[in-house]
C-alpha cells in the first residue's frame, strides 16, 4: 500500500511542478501506458489473496482516479494558458476605421410626400397621379377658369406650343378633372406631384410641388373640410394643438373658397408652429364648384365635396427649418447630406411619422 | 388696392377702431397685405452727432467730421459749415436722399480727395428757413437721445393695402369696400348727398358707338365742361393720390383718378378743343397707330376698341388715352368720358399690346354698367369746385341695355354646403346690405343681383356671400371620416416607393432637379425622342423638357466635382418626357456614381468604380422591389450614350423591346463634351413603366416550401471559349442539363492571355449538384459531369480545360 501511496505522492508532486504539455503526456503514459506503473500494479492483483485484492483494488482505483483527474486538469490549464498567450499576440487595433460606409439619403420633398401620404392614408384617401404636361382644358377651362378669366394671370404658365394648347401644369388640380372623368363618385384622393410656373426669385422656383386633395360624396360639407385639414396639420407638424384660421378667398374652381393660415411665433430665432399671434398662409381650399362637377359629368345636385391644394416644399421648409426654397433643386451634395433622410426612415403610423 | 382709413371713413359710419377694421377686412375675404404709413422722401433725414471735427487735409475751409448716426460705427462726412464742431447735434442726409431745396439726389462723392458719405444739412437746404450760413444746431435736451431717429415726423395717414381677388371688381373702389364692411356689421354705408349740380347746355360733340361685328363698348356717357382753369390739385387731393402710391399730375387728371379709386369708376378727360369734330367708338383696323399717354406709340391690330375722331385714333377705350387729346394746364374745355367696355375685349387688346393700367385692370374684371352717371356727376362736381367751369347735360349713348341677374335661392343650399344654419332673417339682412334686392316666394328667395357684382351668377355664389360675411369661424369642425374604398397605393406607386428607398440605401443621395434642361446637353441623351421645346422658358439653358434624367444629373455632378467632392453617388426618380402630349412621359430612376471605391482605405485596395458596381446596385434594387433575379436577362443592347462595350440592359423577356434597366459606363465622347473630370463614372437607370406588374399579391404568389437534406456536391469546371461568348449563356447551358439536380452555377474566374489562345478566354464555374430524392453516388455525379461537359461543348465552341 505504502508503495503505491508513495508513487502517487511522487507523481502528484511532479505534476504540480511540470508545465510542459509533452512531459505531462509522458507522465501519463509512464503511469497508464501498456506497461505503465499503475497498469502494472493492476496486473499484480491476480496473484494476491482475494481479501487483500479487494482492498488493494479499491486503493488502486482511487489513486488512478486522482492521478487521471490531476493530469486532465493540468492539461486543460496549460492549454488555456497557451491559447490565451496566442490570442494576446493576435490582438488588433479595433479603433482603426471600418470599411467605408456609403450613406444614401432621401430628398426632403420625397420624405414629406411620404409623410403626407401616410397621414391621408389613415383617413381613407388613396393616391392618384397625373401627367406633368397638361392640355389647356384640364388645367384651366374644366376648372372653371375660361380663357378670358383674369385668374389666369395669377398663373405664369409655361407653354409647349404657340396656340397655348399644351402646357406644364400650373397646379395639381387637373388631377381632380382626370380622376373624376375616369371614375364614378365617391372620390377620395390626394395627388402629390410636380407643378410649374414661370416665376423665379428667392421665394419662387419655376418648379415646385403640390398635393391636391379631393373628397366628393353625397353629404360632404365645409365642416368636413375643416375637420380634415385640422387633422392633417396637427398630424403633420406632430403637435397636439394647432391654431388655425380659415379665411375667405377666391379660386375659380371652388366655391366657397378659403385660404388657411396657421399660427406661429419666432422663439430664439426658430419658427414654432401652432401657437403665437402671427399667421402664415399654408394652403388654399374650398367646396368644388358646381361648374367643375358638371364639366366632369358629376351631378352637382347629388354630389358635393371639397378640394384643397397644399405647397409641399413650403411645408417641408416649415417643419424641418429649411430657409431657402431654391436650394431644394440645386443638388448641392452638402445640402442633400444635411437635409436628406435615411432610406429606412419610412414615415408610418405605427412607427411614428418622423424619427 | 391701396387706400387710407380716413378715405374709408368718408363712406362708412363706424365705431370700429383701425385694428378692428383691419381684422374685419381679412375675415370677409379682403385680405390685408399691409397696414403702414406711406413712405416719404423726408424719412431719410436723421438726427446725428458730430463726434470729432478736424480740418480737411487738403482744404483749410472744409472740415472732416466723424458723425454718429446711431449705428455701430461712425461715418465720415466732409462739411463746409463754420459751425461744425465736436459734440454738435445736427441733421444728417445719407447718400440717396433727395435735398428738398434743389431736389438733388445725394451720392457718395470725393471732395478734395476725401470720400464723403452723405451730408450735414442747413435749415435752408431743408426748406425750414433761409438760414444757410451753417448746419442746423439741434437742442441738446431735446435731441440728445434721438440720434439715429428720423428728424421729420411722418404724419401721413396709414395706408391699407388689400389684395383683391379677381372676382371682386366692386372692391377696387373704396365705396365697395365700405359696403362689404357694412354688410358684416362694421358700420353703416354713408349715402351720397343728392347732387345739386346745375347743368347748362348740351354736350354738343357728337358721340357714335358704331354697330360692328366686334364692338367692345356698349355704353358711352359724357359731358362737356367749359371754361375750366386746370391747376395743381389742392393738398387734400394730392394727399389722397399720394396715398395710392401715385404722383399727382394736375387737378383734372387727379380728379378722374380719385373717382376711379373712390367709386371704382374709371373716367377719361379729353381736351375738347383737340377733338376733331366728333367722337366715334369703333373697332380698329390693322396698322392704325397712336401715341399714348405713356409716351409710347402703339400699332393696332384689327378689332381693338378705339375712341376716335375724324382725324383718327384718340385712345384705346378703357385702357389708355392718347397724347393728342390729353389735358394740360392750358386746357380750357374738357370732355369727360364715363363708359362701359366689355371685359373680354379689354383683356384681349391689353394682352396683345402688353399694356397694364389701373383702368384696364378694372374694366377687365367688370365695372358697374349702371355707374356711368354717378361717375360723371362726382367728377364734374369736383372739377367745378376746383377748376370752375360750366357743365353740360349728360349725354349717354348705348347699344345694349343692362339686364338684371335674378337668382332663385333655396336657403337649404347654404346649410347643405357649409354644414351650419343661419336664420332666414339674418341671411336676408346680409344680402340686402350687400345690395341685393330680396323677395320671398314660399321657401325660395328671389334675388336681384346688384349691378356691381358681375361675379354672382348662380346659387352657390350666394352661399359664398353669406358664409364669408357671417364668418368662417362659424363652420363646425367635423371629425374626419375614415372610410376607404381603394388601397392607398397601386402597384406602380409601391414600386416607386420601394425602388426609391432601395437605391438610396445603396449609398446614393436622392436629388430633385428641374423637369426641364439645356437642349445642348439634352440632345446627347435624347436618342430617337422628339425635342420638346418650351415656348417661354425661364432661361435659354432650361429651354426643353428633359428626354432623360441624365442631362441634369451630369450637370450637377460636374458642379459637385467642382466643389471638390471626388466620390459621388446621386440619383433622381421622376419624369422623362417622350413626346409633347399629356401622358407621353415615363417614370425613371437615373443614377450616377463617380470616383473610387475604398478610397484611402488602410486595409482595402482602392479602385475606380466600374460597371459591375452599378450592375450590383441595379440588380439588388430590382430584387428588393420584388423582381425575381431568375426572371431577368442581361443583354448588351443599350442606348448610344453608354460605352458600347461596357454597358448592359436588364430585360424581363428575351425579345422584349424595352429594357427595364440599363447600367454601365457613359460614352467617353459625352464625358469629353461635358468636360467632366473624374477618375471613373458609371451610371444606371430603371424605367418603372416597363416593369411588368405582378398580378398576384405576395400572399397568393408564395410557392410551396421545398428543401432537400440529401448531400450536395460541388464540382469546378474550366472551359476555353470564344472571347465574345457571354457567360450568362454558358451558365444557362449548364443549368439546362438538369434543372432539378443543378442547384446553382457560379462563375468564379475569367481569364485571358498566357496559355490561352488568341480570341479565346477561360471561364471557370462552380456547379452545385443536389438531389431531392437520394444521396448521389460517384457514378451519378460522374454522369452529370460528363453531361455538363458534352452539353457545353456541343452547344458552344467551348472546350473543357484539362
């Protein structure tokens, strides 16, 4: 017994001090190899008495377990140490720059169009479109603005022919005409798009964007118009309350007509929408004129409703603090990066209109 | 429309203060643009203090003064006054001021080699006294804290500027504005005193309105005023004229203008002695001409309404008078005209000749045809009062009688349109105050429309009148109705949305450029499309509608390169025009990418952007928008503005005419022509309209989920093949060997040169083979390998590389 006890103690000591993986493996075969010390001790068991054998076998098994355990712990220890050493050598400078990121952006006009579409989608409007080139009839005559009407002077029109038959649409209202001519009431649409007037200075661009709205049904009145626009403005500017004023005005294609102002004030050099005692005109609207309904084969004694037109660029400027309209269309890389929106920032109701 | 509040009060008895009047005007649809004092030439003169007066270096008698005018810095003024000294408070006139004494306009000038900014003034220069020996000395106790303020108080009445919508000619006169205010409860319209004017004799210049096919005049009223003394207008009249922002001319002209703005009744005064015998109102013949009061000679077309005498044209009726018969200070006898001209005729003539006058503006919108006499009487009274003279009987010639407009109005239409109710009594009151004659027939109101409201023709016009006077604040706010009958976006609108954001997510900045462009750049991109010119472009370099998005994109790319940007990715989604008719347009994405990939990267090798960068962008975008990569074919048919060897088209069908997208390098000639300097430039475009709409929604088009767990094998092949043979075709040949077993084919190497015969290339492909039924054994795989090689070799001129 003392023999094997001594063997065990010697080897435990050896293992404790040894740190070379090869040598540990050598010890392992010295002890447990075919002719290893422990293996040989087990072989001896056959030649002793049954009584002694039981005791010795038990002792041997304990010693064997103890040594094997020690060896495997030792091996693991050394391996861990070696790996750690290796990883330490592999260390890189993670503060070096990543591979180039190319960040694209969505233009503010597109973002605002998506915001507007999202808001009106919530209250059942669908999106319609019309061509940029229009004929004189759809742009003016069908909209109750005959040739001799002074209101035509308010639209500086780009023409494509000398007879003034073909033109670039001066507003999105011809989409009303197209929509009603091709379908049957009720109509509930918005139509965002490019519009053109031959006007160019600090606050006017020869091309700009409008969104048209049209809701025609049996009993749509000015109260609905007010409710719809009130809802839209509140949602768009993401405020709980909005100060809003309807003011009589005149457009040939609506009657009664109104212009809508919203209250604002200047705080610390920034415009704050919704409060204050200054007024800012943001859109024109009204009840669709019976003459227009007749022109598009809708019976005005059965159907009525409202229409509105909003300047998209202007709304975007107000919401996002952009000062210069002309910059929208100048493709300055710096401006586009600064005011553009992340392509994944898709305006929606559940995720929120804007980040 | 400009006027002063006191002028308004001539017509309106009101307890409202100025601000209440301003608010009311806006609330009834007469939008107030501004309400401020009219500017005066004297506004520029300000109180100033001499900080330091030293002797002029080149002139002993002149002084060089540092003057505090209230700003951050002092300014330097050269002054000859002996009393200019340190600390003196005086009056300073900046450059641009007009000196009252001699009406000279000051400018920045050099006096003996020293620049003088403005002038210090004497009392005589300001017409305050004859004192001219020195500059004004202001009292310290009164002016010390007023440095920088105006020296002359502006006592002029505040002027209201209204923006009058084109439907309201009646409010182009102060009386009409007063009437609207009275209807809205802001006071009572004053009734004109009955005139006790005495008439003597007849208007003995014969007036004829010729009956013609086209006659722009239907009524011509006139009177003669004999023995007048024309002169400068009295102060009250001058003030009124100036408050309109106009210059007083002479009493007679000022009076006709005054009546026009007061009653919206344009008039014209002729020097009666200069009329040759008679007045003939007729249509012009082409080539006739006359010199107008604006000193311009106009050559007329056919059928313009002219006032003439026996010698020829005197003036254009309702637009502008002629020089030949104009009144002067020496005029003794005048003929006063008050007529009605048809809006259509006025508009046509003034457009043709490009004339805009206050009279034209009013006649074009519609003047009250029953105001002929009222205008003549009011002007005659004033002329008699100011210039004396005797007034003849009024002479009114007409070829048409005025017809009243009658509207039968059901008050229910009001509630139906506005959503709220107004009692009949109140509604009638509003209409009567606006000048309607109201009678009742059961529930229907019979309304006679006042003659000054040509805009009112049908019941809806009445609704507008009532609601605007009652006030829009009475309209209720109804909650939005949320019902919908159609999805918000259709297939193409969704496609637009997906592709727009998909392209942006590849690192492109979205831009929006004009729909028009420079024809010189456009013609490089227009292919076979027609050029669409704009008749009246905003400038000559924006003179055509763009046939393609690239002219603008490349123009702005160049600008950004000039700004010093090197790596630029830009795109626009919008219209490209294919013809000049409505609808001849396509919705297109155009994208440009310039510069290098991995520029200045510490770990990647930088390289110039190439065709396969944009090919990836375009294909990935299409896939993200829902197009299956297996359903598209790449071809090398591309428009001529692409590099003929380094560009491709994306087609949905082999023989399709129109590609849904193109990508590649731009033609080197174009880069040279546009003088674009960049290391690399590649572009792509997607035409949304050419993408075939998917008929099924994704919920209906998802196929059954199938997968195989049997072992897959990969095999590599290298073929020597004709240099021009397309890799896409090689891949297709291999796939068609067994569509079920061959899961994918990838080209992983293309090589030309060493060891490869001239005109050939080596293509290496990796083929993945997997069965859905069993694990393939060596034998199966060998068979497929052999089949692949034999198919490729027989269907092309390729040879397997051993």
